[in-house]
């Protein structure tokens, strides 16, 4: 049995559609369909019911999924062992991080990292969604929430602070709000539907009350760019705007909810040297940029 057929089946089962599975695998939708057809033919059972909304596992498919998940976990473990065999500081480490931290904190400091560890290569995956470390989608992750999976080891390394910001052009045009009562007279840039549940979004919605939200987006850089373009006021992380010439904070006496920053690694990787140097380097960055007060004593992993 071809392991690739199992891999395509797993992606389709997890995502619920051929199109989503093809995007996850970096393949083409017809290829995913052919792989699943091949597996169904080998097993002699129908694994999915196909419909306009996507795919639904059959009862037989549910049974096969349990075994396939175990095979997937074993394959991921083999990939880890092969990629991180030995203790030499060469090879690659994949970091998944929220796009704001990836672009404004991690990426600008990679040249310094390379000076210290010239034989280590970094793959940086900036995304608003969370890479699945248990299935090998990344080796190290920066999270703004605490993961709970038993396979993961987590360490709090800092706090991300937020503020309400507007561009100098916008504030000249509409005035600087002196208190919360003045906010309904302003225009706002808010979070999109997927992230409106976040505390900082709820804080802004409550203060803005019936004010007009002229833009909503789940992408941090879109909100940042719109605020710099004088579209409206936006809640943004301090670290993203500290070098912006256009933005200034307003109502700094109002406390915006902050977020803890967590470093996450799969327990199978935490003692590997190349992974450890990346974890320690990231923790140092949060201290250097004022996101953490000090480094914890002893071995945190």
C-alpha cells in the first residue's frame, strides 16, 4: 500500500474537501481525488460520501481514519528523527508565528541569528492560523494562546501589549479624542469575523459603541496599513507600530487587554540542539524588545 495514498486520505478527512486538502498538501485537486480513488480500490470500500459542500467520511472511512492517524503519527516521528539526527548545528528548523511577530520581530533579526549559527537554516511560516505541531507542520511555534495538547511543551516568554492608534493625518482631520465619550464621533478599523471574539477586539467594540467601522479584517498588516493610510482608529500591538512615523497612540490611559506570548515545541524535539538554540534565541528576542522582563532561571524545557 502506497503511504502517499494514506497521506492524501488524511488530508481530505481533516479538511473536509478535495480543494482544501490540495492546498494543504501543495498538490492539485484532481491528484487528491485520484489518490483517494486508488486507496478505495485497494481497500475495497467507499471512504467518503462526496457532495456539493465537500466530503463526509463513511462509517468504513471512520474506521480507516483511526488506523491512518496512527500511521501519520508514526510517519511524522520518522521525519523528525531523520531531519534532526545528530547534534551538529546544521540543517533547518521551521518556525510558525503570528504574522505580526514574524514580520516585525523575527524576520528582521534573522541576519544576527545567521551570524551566530551560519549552518542553520530557518523556515519562517507567518500566519493568522495555527500550525499543527503534533502533525509536523512546524518544529517551533510562537503562540498568543496556551496550547493544551499533551504532546506539546509550552513556556511563557512575554506579553504583547496593545493600544489604540491613529495616523497624524487622520487625527488632524478628525481631532484627537480626549476621552471615551468622544469615540463615537470617530471612524474605526476592526477585526474580522474570525477574530472578533478576541479580548482586544471586544474592548474596541465596547468603547466604539455605535461608531462606524469602515473596515474589518483579520489580517494585522491590513489593519496596520489602513490605519497608516488615515482610514480610522485601530487597536494594534505596540511592537508593530513602534517604528511607524505615521501612527500615534490615543487614549493611552485606557488599558487595552494584553496577550501572553508562548513558545511551543513538540516534546520529541525539545532536547535537540538545533531546536534548542532556536527556542533560546526567540526567548532572548522577547527580552531584548521589552516583551519579557527577564529570562527564567534553570532549564525551562
